[in-house]
């Protein structure tokens, strides 16, 4: 790997780490902190609204593709703007009283979610232009690894800081980490990306809808979108119910935080990098099939604590196994999503796919509790395995490798 490749991967890693720190802080750390401050569960439940930008970010992705300052780097300028606004908003929230100004806190957190989702659009588009098809396997391993490292910092790391430094010190530290990621971006020079033929001749409204509809009209894209909707559905159902299962088997909140916030994300980082090295050698379809099959086996390990094997080392093994294999499977999805993205409209192409995958995961998480309540943990994990098996069949029959 030459120096230029290392610089590109370092840039992407810094951006994905800084992007995932505030996201994980909002979704995992903030609810715990607010509960400690005495806020009701009903009030904390409003934080679920923060997921909406991640689902609907495709609605404004065409604007990021279409408008920019090519002289300074089309997507580079967007990322600069979003990162600075993210840092500024985080600094402002540091001075909000979380107990008495919850509405202001919620509004600021929603703005952070929108900015993080928007930065994700521009970063994914930048990555499509940076990485050749041969580099995308390891590049997406770095992306997924960066996500895991960002989640480790934004989850367990920020929770520790809240305990020692309090709200204001932690938020100012969070803002500093976000702004620190601008350093590699300052040194990067983005190449000019060619837009699709006729793209510049369209007016704003026609260009907006054409960017969205062109992706969905591509040959065989419907089969790939079906893969996106089904591939991670079973694992999401199972992993969502692993958290309450840990409570039910008697683990303390501290042990759960260590298990899921530190051990699990560290394992995910390693799994992503391993997958990045394997995808190019195995090929896209074979990677989907192999890692998908491993996911079925990983879900089966959730039955161990159900059967009474609840020692911390055993639970750690279950968490590590699932996080490593999930990261490998997700890295493969990310790589193919990049293959399916066209330079010039990559922000929209990639974002449409990620929104579909995220919506599928949210839906799986929502119904997992209903299913577990109806048929218990063993039935839920068994059904998750069956769905994961069915998704492998979908990949085998429908997916056609293009790279």
C-alpha cells in the first residue's frame, strides 16, 4: 500500500470516526445520562425522533450532489461546512441545562442528527470518488472500523467522561474531536467529478427528481434493493433483543456498558478490517454468502444465555462473535453499495441504499420486541435464524456481481 492510498484511507477513517461519535452519543449515551438526571422514560422516549434524519436523508442528498464549489472540492466544501456546524452546535449544547431546558436540548440534538446525516452523504460520495473498485473492500473495512471506533468513543468513552467531567466538559471535548477531523481534510485536494450526461442542463426541480429516479431505474437494481432489505433483518432482530436479555440474566448496567460499549465495538473494529482484506479476494457475491452463513451461526449463539450459560466470559464470547461477523457482513454491503453508486451523483445513490438498509434495521428492531413478547427469546432467535437463511437464498438467486 503506497503513501497516497494510506492518506486517502486515513482521511476516510478520520471522517467516519468523527461522524459516528456524535451519533452514538445521541442514541446510546444521552438516554442513560438523562435517566440519571431524573427525566422520565416517556420524555427520554422522544429521543427516538433523532433517528428520522438517518432514514430520510436521501430527500436532500440530490442537493448535495448538484450544488457545490468545485474550485475548492465539491464534497470537501460540504463536509467542511457540516463539520464546523456540528462542532458549533455541540459547543452551544454544552451550556444547556439538561434538566430544565429539555426542549432546547432536543432541538439541538435533532440539529446534530441532521448535520451528521448530511455529512454522511458528502463523505460517502467523496469515498466513491476516492476509492477504485479494487480498493473498496478494504476502504469499506476502514469505514466500518471507523464507525466502530467512533461508537466506542461516543458510547463508552463519553459515558466515562460524563461521570468524571460532567455535561459541559464532555460536550466541549466532543466538539473538539469533531473539529479535529478537519485537519486531514484541509490537506486533501478533491479531483473534479464528471456529472452524468445532460445533468447540468436540467433545472433544479427536474434535476432533483431525475437524480432520485435514475438510480431506481437501473437494470437489476430492484434485486439488489431486496438484498439490502433482507440481508441484515434477522441479525438486527436478534441483536436488539440481546440487550434486554442481558438485563434478564442479571448483568449490571456497568457490565452491560463494558460488554456492549467497549468489548463489542472493539471486536467490530477488528472484524471490519478483516472483511476489508477478504472481500477483494473472495468477490462480492461469495463474501455475501459466506458472511451471511456465518451470521446464522452467530445468531445461534444467543441461545447460550437463554439455556443458562450466563458467565461474563460466555456472554463476552457471544457478543464478540456476533459483532465481528456482523461487521464483516456490513462491510460487504457497504462495498457493494459503493459499486452501485455513480460518480457525480454518488451522494444520492449511496444514500438511497443506506436509507433503505437503515429503515429495514429500524423495522426489524421495532418488531423484535413484539415477537419476543409473543414467542419468547428462543422463538425470536429461531425466527431470526430462519430469516437470515432466507436472505442467503435471496442473495444466491437474485444478486449478480458487477465488479
